[in-house]
């Protein structure tokens, strides 16, 4: 019998010997760079912390269990994880990416990977047929769902049928929903990536990233990139993320409840011209979300009637913080046009609907009434 996700956040089936030795409930931090050998050709299983560290191992096993993969790797950031995945490709390879992606991923693809001979085609995977864009050079499709910040939803299972037939990799950045609400590997994806900085950690106090796979060969290839390029997650930060994950279930459930309340309040405001939250029935991705996820998350975007109002809201919020990032217990609001998506060319940004009137919220776990009261004064106070 397999544990449910909320239990897996706290307990792995394989209890550690080390935990047993002293009965420690919190997994120890192995703050060591290297490990002594018992004899020639004998290893404890750990040689050097860039390759493997017991605290990071425990975290990786937890993330693999939550994502229903066989191997997770803990990186020093989400970008390091995505960068490592891109090392799987060679000059001449072609990758199809979704038109609406985290700005840092766009910057990586356009400035680093292109320089190394990889080419990209941007399409709206939630609307366009990927088959029309696959060539004999295409090696992978990379997407987020729901997307950042436009909340487009793509049917992962449908896409996976196509990529599998063509023998190309399907890579899903699952940061926005966390493994608690969505498991792309189960839907046919080959690689899941995460910014562990966001919901997995959940406390806005550490940076981390993950890759998760099921396939043995992919596991070996990614582990090789990992030990060679070295963007490993430190023992203490591994412990922080492990601690954060303990409350993942409670946090994302409460944040989702708050997001629903805020989305409904926003819909009633005349000054709001658009509310993008995939939990609203009128959202174009609602039915797909219901089919492929166990929840709708707590990210939402909305458009207001003018740029002046958008800026004034950012200046006036008090409880809600005007800050980048997402997925933490504190509610944050950001301005994608000049923050997270500043590195996306203006035409692409506007084509995607990221106007100067669009704001994005990462809803936290505060009292929903307090959050709405703060929005109310930010919208209407002189
Ligand atoms: C934040 C983020 C990243 C990058 O992760 P870092 O931990 O900041 O390096 C990648 N994808 C998405 C969707 C993100 O929100």
C-alpha cells in the first residue's frame, strides 16, 4: 500500500538507519563536504557531497515519492535544474517551447542555449497543434501548465501521446501546482522540473530546484550532468526544503481556498477587466485542470482598467507584499511586465497578453478577509 501525498510529505516508507540510531524525528543535517572510506574500494555509499549527501538524499527521495518518479535530483536553484536538463541536447537539436514561460527560462534558452547551437520554436501549446512544428531535429517539448502569468492550461496527456509517438522528450515545469496538485510523470511527461524555492519550500527563505524522472537512462544522464557541472543543493538548504515540505499539503490547501475567495472578490470589482484563475468555471482551462490535477493552486493574475491603477495598487498594498517569487506562505503581488518577464521581448510579452495593466498574485495562507481588506484599500483609498 502506498501512502497518500499528505503523509509522504512527512514519512518515507524507507526509514533511515541514521534516524533509527538516535530516534531523531527531524532528519539530521550532514554538514560535511567529504566522507571517510572504511578501506580501499569500500564506501559508505557517500564519497563527496557534490555527488551525494545523506540530507539531500532524504529530500530527493521525498520529492521523487511526491512526484511519483524514481529519481529526483536536488539543485541549487530551479534555473540550475532547467540548465542541467538543457545539457541533454546537442548543437543542431531543436526544442519546442510554450509561448508563455517563466522569464528566466526564456533568458536561458535565448542567451545560453541558442549560443550552444540549440534552436527553439515558441508556440501556444494550449491552442496550437504541436505536430505541425515537430521536425526530424526536434528533441523535446518544454512547457508549464498553468502558465506564468497568463494561466494557460495544456492537456499533458494529449501532448504526451504525440511526443511519445515521435520519440521526443516531454519536459514539464510543475512549479505552479506543486506535486501535491499535479503529477506530470503520471500523465506521460518524461522530465518534471521544479523551482523548489516556491511551493515545495514554501517559506520564502531558500533557493532550490529539482528534476524528477522515471526512466533509468534519463536518470543516469542527468546524474552525470549533475556531478559534472556541480550545481548541487547544500545540506542545510536541503534540510530547510525538507522542513518546508512537511506542511506542503496544509499550505497549498489553505492558499487555494484563499485564492478562490480573492478571485471571486476580484470578479465583482468594476475596475478589474479580467481575472485569470483556472479554478473559475469560465476559465478556458477549467475542464482540463479538473481532469489532470487534484487542485487549482493559488496563483492568479488580473488586469485592471489602467496602468495608473495597477501601479497605485502596488504602491498601496500593506499586508500583501510587492515582491517577485511565489509559492510561499506570505501573499505576494508582482508586476510581470517589468519584473519576472522583463527579459521577454516586448512584442512577445504583449502578444501573450502581458500588458502594463496586468498584476500577478501568489496567494498565501493569511486570513482571507484580511487579504481582501488590504486589496480593498489598495483599490479604493485616496
Ligand atoms: C521561479 C521559477 C523558476 C526558477 O527557479 P529559481 O529557483 O528561482 O531558480 C522556474 N520556473 C518557474 C515556473 C518559476 O516560477
